[in-house]
C-alpha cells in the first residue's frame, strides 16, 4: 500500500529577526518552486515577534509568501 501524504501540512518556525531577509525569502521561494509541496500546505510560525526589526520589510516578506498560498500563524 502506498502512503498518501496529500493531506500533510508543514509548519516552519521563523524568528522575528529573519523576517524581511530577502535572501531567506529567495531561498524559500526557490524551495517551494522545486518541491512537490503545495504552498497551501505550508504554515510559517513566527517566533519572537518582538524581535522584528523592520515591520515594513516583514510585512512585504509575509505578503509575498501569502500571495503564493502559504499561511502564517
């Protein structure tokens, strides 16, 4: 019997300091593009929200990934 992981979701922790990093955003987008994982199955959990350095950059970071279908918690 083949294991069906079509309902599987993935949670990834991001530190508040990593939000807004263009390099990290590019890596995440590249990994999503090259994997068979639907972005809708990915949820980013933001830790240390008080450590967000630049709220504008963090919002842009989140909006790009949200636009691809990813979720945030």
